[in-house]
């Protein structure tokens, strides 16, 4: 009898845990805008700011983000070289039409940044952000803090 009760409790806890996981479906992806980058005084390519609406960090892994990145790159305009794509799960801190943003606020919703060499279009590194909007690491290895 104890065994059945433990099994029942385990199944209930598992069901409750599974039903409270974050939504991991891609609702839609929207390019918010693209901005050109200057590094050491010379043009360095464009950074695209992309919204993946209501997509939680817990859903993200390197395979998911690289698949999304590749699909995005396949649809991006060829004559605008992409240096970076920054993915956000909300646009609530973006100020529409403003060229200078409060980046600390905006980056609170940043899932990850993916960077490229614009000459050969190869991946170079990820940029990860803390929940307070401060970046905590640039690395070519996948690291995510929830």
C-alpha cells in the first residue's frame, strides 16, 4: 500500500512540475531593427536586434539558438553584413524610434547575442547577459545563467 501511495505522490509531483514549465514554443520572431557597428574607427557590420516573443531563457540551448540563427541568416538581406544578432524575449524596454537606448534596461530581456566574422560569415562567439542587463561573458562556449 505504501508503494502505491509513493507512486501516486511521485506522479502528481511530476505532473505539477511538467505543467508549470515555461512556454518553449516560438510564438514569432521579429527584427526590431539593425544598427551598424564601429570598431576601432571602422565599420564592423550590422547588429540585428531580434525579438522572440515570450521565449524564456530556460528553453534556450546552443542547438535551439544556432537553428534560429541559421534560419534568420537565411532570410536576412545579403547586402547588409551581419556582425551580430542579439535575441530578446521582450521589447518592453526598447524605445521605438530612438537611436540611443538605455542598454542596461534593454539587455535585461536579452536571451543571448551571437557574433560572426563578417568576411567569412562564421560564428565567433556568444554574449551572455545577467538578469540586470550587464553582460557577464563573451565566449565561444555555451554558458547560460537562468
